[in-house]
């Protein structure tokens, strides 16, 4: 894609658009900071959680570099805005595939053997892996994009210097494929979805009330409690309606949270809006990948471990939709990992 860096109109007025791209980077940094604060689990013993923190820090670095280039101007700055944007797009574009592969391996192996290493060792391991991915992406993509300003003329007087940036086809295909898969999976059951959503909300409320009650009981007695059936379990056993299979229930849980993001992304693609990689590779996309991988691993592990495993907390309530599918609620002791 081509972006306009400088422009001269027929009146001889010169426009430098560097500040506009700086504002785009600041906006992306603000969005990433919000998503990181509200959605990201600060559990850095998992690779993708460390990647979220790394992306936020890289965004801060990019804003500082671009702000310095804009402040110094073309005469004093050792770097050109086109150089910064081109290499940033190439580096960001190389990150999605290794992050997804390593994230899947991390969740699969970590959940299978959660107690092999201490939390500090896992944190160091993930920090080293994340730093290695960033260094390799920057090294192998540095200079791969053509850092050049092309002279584009419109009419007789208007002259533009444009810079070529790369987009991220991996994210485009990932989002498009995921959108189609979720729609095709849920569409045949659209008449049942409102009932399932209503029931999942009741399960979630019952779980919250039960957890508060058990915490209160533990604080007052400070002894081991004798677990009995919760209101959530009784409610589910009394219900007599068609339940979704586990794979469909988990897909519904994923779609309820991430469908707005998928719709907006696919809509931008349909209208031909091409976004450079330094904007599309963000924490919102990474959290969507995180949810997908956790959901798949949860589905595989749930056959042997039930609704509870050593996977980290996530924006999608996988346990709720497991109980929606199974129709039972098994209470767990306080020390178990939810």
C-alpha cells in the first residue's frame, strides 16, 4: 500500500503528514493500553501474556521514535519517517505466525505438566522467547521493504511523495477464516442461541453467587467445608431442554465476545480498507488469538480434566459453557485452579 508522506499543491503549499502517522501510532498505543488493562491476564508464566506486554512496550518505543523524527524534522533527524514506517510494518508483519505457533505449544505443554518449573523460571523463559521472536523478526525483515519516496503527480501542479508500506496477510486470512467458521458453525442453530445465551447468563450468575458464599463460609469457619449441591447445580438438573454439544457451546462462548471485532475487521476488508501491519498487529488481535487457542486446548483437555485445568483466566468463560453443554455443576475446592 502507498501512503502520502509529503504533498505540494498548485498554490505551492507544502504539507508534511508525519504528524498524522504519529497520531495513528498514539491512537493504537491508547487502544492497546486499554485492552491490556481490561482484558489481559497479568500472568506472565504463559507465552502469549508476555507477548501482550511486549507489544505494548514496542508500541511505546515506536511512538517515541516517530515523535523524535517529527520533532527534529527532515533536516536534523537521522531517520526518515518512511524508513521508520516501512521497517515497522515489515517487523510487525512477521510476528503473528510465530506467536500463534509458540502460544499453542506453550498452552498444550504447560497444561500437561504444570508443576515442572517454578513461576520465576517460566517468566524468564517466556521473556527470553518473546525477546528472541522480536529480535529475529526485526533482523530478518530489516531492509526487506523498499524505503523510497516516489514522486506522484496529479494534474499539472500537485506533487506527492508516497511511501510503500506492507500489510499483514496472515491476520487478514486468520480473521476472515475465523469469521466464516464461527458463522457457519452457529448459523444452523440460530433459533436455539437466545435460549443458550439466557441459560449461560444464569449459570454465570449462579457461579458468582456460589463463589461469594463459599469465600464467606471459609472466612468465618476457617475449616474445610463440606461441599453440597449449589443452586446452580439444582437449577441445571431441573432444566429439560436441548443442550449444545461441547464444541458448539465453546464456539458460542467465543463468538459472543469476539464477533464484534471479527465483524469490524471483515467489514474493513470488504470495503477495501487496507491497514498497514504496524496497526493491525495489536493486543486486541493477540487477545482474540489467545482466546481461540485457550478454547481449543480447553476443549481437548476437558475430556480428561473436566471443566477445570491449569489454563489461565480468559475473557471467555469456558467453564460456564462447559456446564451449559453438560448440564451439571461440579463444585471444586478453593485451592483448585479455575
